[in-house]
């Protein structure tokens, strides 16, 4: 994929680091961004003030993202079906098709870039930072299953040895999945290092 824009032009607003802080945990604590803080304080505030509910806002994000991605697929001359959903407190959009591996990349780096562009497209339309999650050809879903299995294996290893265990460097999305899986298993974890070599350390009880 070239460095030129691949889809509808979006303004250079917040960076991926600014809008994706919510996807990682450091020292066992959830990081917070402005969107999360507002929602946690009063998730029904918009609805009570006569504005759209949070669900309606997320559905709107999904619609905007789908329009942007559909235009991108047309420009790239690729076939793909779009599925929109709301998962927890974020919009989720998936693209499925015969061969969309070029939109994923070897380690998901192209997918991450497209997710950032899509979030920026949503930001341009709504003025609100988006936590929208993009998946292509089930890459993130499959990766999530692999990471959960890795986290469970590491938890068992840490319990048996009583010593902490460090994992290989991961993306913010991957680290978040591991942190959640470790917490669900009853242990704690933290992130160490700096991007792009940031990694998870699973701690003994």
C-alpha cells in the first residue's frame, strides 16, 4: 500500500497515541482518556440532556465508519462486506471478503493504520474521539483467541514458578487482551518498555 491517502481525505487531528490510550494498561491500572472519563462520570448525561443516547452515538460512529470504509474499498477495487456492531462501550466494524490480507499486513500493522484513519474520519464528522475497533477477515478475533491462550499458559507458568514472566513485545491491542485475560485468571500484569518494544509482564500473586 502506498504512502498516499487510500480513501476519503481526513484531517490530521488527534494521533493514534492520543485516541488509543484506552487500549493499554500500565502498572496494573487502566489508562484513561477524555472519552472514558466522561462516560464513566455520567454515561446517561447526553440522553438526559435531550441528546442521543450512548448507544445511538456508537451506532452513528459505526455508520460513519462503514461509509468511509466502503468508499475506501471502492477506491482500492476490493470486494468486502461490512458488519457493524456495538461491543461494550465502543463501536465495532468488521470487513470480510475473499482475500483482504493486504489490508491486514504481516502483523496487523496495515489494519492498525486503517483503524486510525477510520477513527479520524469519525472524529471529523462528530467532533468526538472514537474508540472504534476495526477488524478485517477476522484477524483480531483470531488473534484475541491466541493471546488469551498465551495469557492462560503464562499464568499457569507464573503460579507454578512463583516468578514473574515477560512476554514478547506487543501492540496496544494485544497487550490489552493479555492484561484482561490475566486479570480474569486472578493475577496482575503490567506493561514495561517503550513503543514499539513495549511488552507485558505477568506478576505472581
